[in-house]
C-alpha cells in the first residue's frame, strides 16, 4: 500500500473557465479517472471529483455543465442531468449517492491532487 502524497496533474493553463478536463490519478496503486474543474465567478477555484457517474455508469462527469445551485458549485452529469456538488461530491437529487472528492492545490503554476 502506497503513502498518500501530492501528485502533479496538469498546468493551470491547461484548464478552461467553467469547464472540466479528465485526468488519470494513481492512488493506492490503482489508476482512477478524475474530473478537474476551474470555476470562475467572483474568484477562481479549482475542484476535483471522481469522473465516474454512478447513476449513468460511465466516466463522463468532466463533460458536464458547470454551474451553481444557491452558493454551491455543481456539475450536471451529461447523461441523466443529476447535479453533483464540486465541494462534497454529493448528488443533490439522490442523497445516498456521491462521488469522491480530492484535495486540490496550485503549486508553481501546476494543479496538484492529494491521493
């Protein structure tokens, strides 16, 4: 079993405002798809959640529409349109369902995830 550590994923310039990209993350000796979003409203925030949509059963969340419900940033799945919180990973329509959330930091112009 490997130790958790920060992993460099991409340059911040590879991200687009209010859109997602897909990246491969190695955690616990397995590779996982992660959806990374740069959300720009009053300020810029970068979020990372699991890319697998547990309702649609496909790796598609990075292709979803970014928005907000109230003050909560969300992504709408491109398959069945459920909203997943970019902060908690919770599906807002089905409380028992959630996706993993990853800690994000920007270091020297690069996005890093803790896994």
